[in-house]
């Protein structure tokens, strides 16, 4: 197996238990695994036996960023007229008719576009929540797309089963039979899920939300996930309308609803959680239930400011998510880290959340939420997923503290990105699928969707 040495980083941010940052840092990896971390001087003996030596002078090296919540199919519906100035429920009603016209080719193109955007901005692992399956779309389409970009991928088999005629939000044309949902969930888990260390693909169980599936499906999904040993994911307490729906329909707050149906525990993570109250935060902390914090999307839809400081202080596992590109409308995790930090400071004061704390959420925090102890830090024995950030770019030049600058003055793109020791981005461009191919496929799908709208 080949040995690669990265050396002379201005700072190597390990995200280990001691939060070590190594000046003139270096790391070596072989076979997709980190074998050594230290100063360039300490690792200099490895240069003679290395098959490749990468110069990181002027750069900061971090663990790869981890995205804990996305709807990649939405990447083709950014800035949709009529959906840019509304809250969650109105936004969904505007977009459902467009999404109902998707084909497998559209989902593939949207997924590759969204993952390319994430890769070019330093993300090595992304989850995805696909919850509608019109016109022959399957989860397989997203998994195939991810393989073409080269990122680790946690695909979740979402679902909607309660349409408008039954009191739900989605149109009846986009809901599925619950038995069929469970059967297809079993199929994709059996076909694609890899529970092993270093897995490139994992599959989760993810009914869309309490307002689009039945209580029975929520309960059955939890039972199925635990039988199969996979994780559970859904939206929860996203905005005030969401909480009001739960109180009216179920007679309880979202946290209690989740607990009653088996949706708490270290194998569960919920998206948003903007409206969690103190009792729900305590519940999530006690049960080690994870949260995907999506600050830009929360702002875009007017959902509110999530109690991030309180969640972190209580011990709730928290990672960052870009959410779907129809509600963000971008996919840059350093931008999410910056927004997370700024919102806490705006609401709680200038000392409320530190830049390094936000960066940790974007790396090790996300890996913890997704159940990946093999990722999220740069230490011997961990997987070789890392980003090399050239800090001599216009956006970050002038910074004195280059690590804090990743959040305060984030560079627009990563220089190099490695996943499992394999290059995904080099010198600022995609390695495996040409940028022009990704954009071309997306533009073809976009033209078709716009012609039908």
C-alpha cells in the first residue's frame, strides 16, 4: 500500500480529545488510514519512503467536514419564484408540484451537483434525506451519484404516507403505501448498508416528518431500524407551525411524541430542533439523541434561532447540516459554522460561541451524530478524510489566526480533499467526475423541469 505524507501545514487541526493544533504540521496515511500525525520535523523520516509528498505550506489542514442533513434532490430548485419569501409549510406547498415531476435522471443530476458543491467546499461525508419517489425514483439513484463524486454517503430512505386528503401536508400523488415503504427500506438496507469501519455507504431509516407520516409508520420505522442495526432520522420541532401541529394532532410537544414512539437514543438524529424547550433538551442529552443544526435554512425560512448553546452545554450531540438547497440555498459547511456562531452571539452576546467550537461541530461533532467514531479527527488509526485549505485567498488573506479564520473569514473553496486516502479534489477541482459533466447534466434536468412548471 502506498504511503502519502502531507507536510508543512501552517496549522494541522487534529480535533482530538485535547484539541491539538500543530504548527508546521504533518500527517501520513496508508491504505485509507492515518498512520502518523506530528510536526513536519517529527515526520521527516517518512519522506524517504513516501510514494507522494504533498506540500501544504500556507495552508490549514483539518478533518473533512461532515454534513448531517441534506435533501440533495432539491439542488435543482434553488431560488424558485414564489418559494423565496415564505415559511416552511407555504414553502413546501409551492415546491411539491415541481418535485412531483422529477425522474431518476433528475435526482441523479441534482445529487451529483449538490455533492460536488459540498466536496469543493471541504465536505468528506454527507447524509441525504430523500423522502419522495415519483416516476420510478429510488434511493439507488442517489447512491450511484455519490459514488461518482467520491464522498462518503449516508443515504436515508425517507417516506411520506399521509397526504392532504388524510390531513397531511403533501399532495396525495407524492405519498406511498406504508407496507411498500417498509419493504423498500429493507431492500436498500440489505443491498447497500455497510456497518464496517471505513464504510463509504450507510443507509438510514427516515420517515419525513410527523406531519407527513402516520404514528404507526414512525413506530414501525424505529422497530425496523433497530432490527437492522441502522440509524433513524427525521425532522423535528422545526418551527412554531411544526410545534402547533404536534400539539393539535398528537396532544403533546414534538420531543414527547418522539420519545413515545422510540425516536430517542444514540442511534437517532433529528434535523433542525429549532423549537426544543428545556425539557426536550434534557431528554436529548440524557438519551444521547443527536441534532442536525441547520442555521442558514432556519434563517431563510424564518424558523427561528435554535438553542444551540443550551444543547451543547447540556451534552446533546450536535452536528451541522446545510439542509436542502431549496431552503438554504447554498451548500457550504464553513458558511453554516459561521452562521451558527453568529446567531448564538447575536442572541446571547459576543462570547456565546467561539469560532473553534463551531469548527468542531462541522467536523467531529457531525461524525459523532452520524455514528462514525472512525471519522472526525486526525489521529493514528482514524480514516484519512481531510481537507487542505489554502489561506492565501482573497477571502482569508489578512487573518492572523488562520484556524479561527476558517469560520470568521472562510475561504470559498478547498484546495485538496481526500476521502479514505483517495483524492476527491486536487488544486481546487473535482478529480473523479469532471465539473463540466456535473453542470451539464444539471442544466439539462433544470431545463426540463422549468418547461413543465
